[in-house]
C-alpha cells in the first residue's frame, strides 16, 4: 500500500513546491543570510585570537568550521572577558538569526499549505500547466500576513528546539568526554556520535511536522505536538517512506555538490581558466541552495498530503477550494 501511494504523494509535494517557486527563493535567501550571520562572530573570533593570543589568522581560516570553533574557544579560555564577549555576540546572532528564519518559515509553510489545499488531484495524469498554476497561491501580501500570524507560535516552537539542541549537545559532549576519560576506543565515540546524529534527525523531523500542523490547523504549539504524535502513529509507514526518500535525495545532492566543488577546485589550478572559478562557484552555490530548498519544501508538500489523509483515500477526489476547507478539530 505504501509503495502504491508513495510516488503520487512525493509527486504532489514536488508539484506544489514548484508551483509556489518564489518561496523556494525566499527560503534559500533566508537560510543563506542566517549562515552568513553565524559566520560573522566566528570571523571576529579569528581576529580576536590573532590579536589576543598571537595565532596566525591564515592557519585558523584553513581549519574546518568545527575545528575552527573549537580552536577559537580553546584559545580564548585563558581570556575570560574576551571569551564572554565572543560567546555573547554569538548567542545574540544565533537568537536573532533564528527568529528571522522562524518568521520566514511561517510564510513559506503557510503558502504551501494553501497551495496543497486547493491543488486538487494535481498528481494524477495527464499533467497540464493549468493544473500546476492552480496550486500557485503565493503573493507578497499572503506571505507577509501568514508570516506575521504564525511567527509567535513558530518562535515558541523554535525556542523549544533550541533548548533541545543545547541539552542534547551538552549530553553528547559529556558522553564523549566520559568515554575518552575512561580510555574507551574510537568505536564507542563513533557509536555515541551516530546515536546523537540519529536523535537530532528525529527531532528535526518532528519539528518540521509540528510546523506543518500549526500552519494547516491554525492551532497552538501544544495541540500541534499532540496531533503530530497521533499523525506519526497513524501514518508511520508513509512518513518513514517519505523521510527515507528525501534523505536519499539530500545525500545524493550533497555528493554531487562535493564533486562539483572538487571539479571547480581543479579548474582553479589552470592559469587561464582560473579566472572563471569565482563566478562558477557563485553559480554552483546558488544552484545548490535552490536545489536543497526545493527538496525540503517538496517534503513539506508530501507530509501535508499524508496529514490530510491523502495516502489512504481513493486517488480520484474533487478539487479543493479555500472556502471548503475547515481546520481539523481532532
């Protein structure tokens, strides 16, 4: 049953996301800005380390971002005032950037909810351009109003997510340090890391489903969490199937991105063609951001279809209109 309904469910999500393509661009810009904001304190930390400790900035920049953050904090541990200032700036940026992302995500999910609601059986052949345009509900006014309406609830949900992140991260580092202190091998550390990654992945999935339910049912955070639990129990096979397909797509896209990055790095060594590397890198970065956002928002449409019970209904159904829809009360 899941195999029969998985393809139309994923197809519907992809078409709804494509019909509302402006939200893909908006979401990609918002996530890119968030990453740039997070990078600013780390860059400032590099210069702080260079000025206070006397380290080489070039050597610090060449480090991977995880090693970079660890090196910066470790070097500033001997300067409590400087370390406190650095952590305070990083905290302010993370909170402010997260609130901005929550605001944008409210408008994005709401537009997709409206589009999926009025799309009708868009996943059923034959596929016409008019069917895709029927699922397009994006407008600046709708996006802004939806973002403003959902922002308080998304902010509360996001605050809960940040608390879970901090608590889980602290527990992870504590477990890793305890295993190293006990003299256990890298196998235990790898096992702990694998469990931590799996836990964060589950949390992110439940967080996304909660955002969807809040926008679809116009309910509070507590009610959304309850309905998500019931939804996962009811459609666990469908949710798992969509999750695995999306995860496979993300892994494949990430691998392709790494190959493109490596290829552009090789081009940079060619004297004449080396001048074209920067524009190509910018285009590759832009394309990568749009592709990943499209995959993620297609998953939102697929989960919406499952939540509305589309995976367990007959494939033929009348087109939905905004006036006919009513929030779920159970």
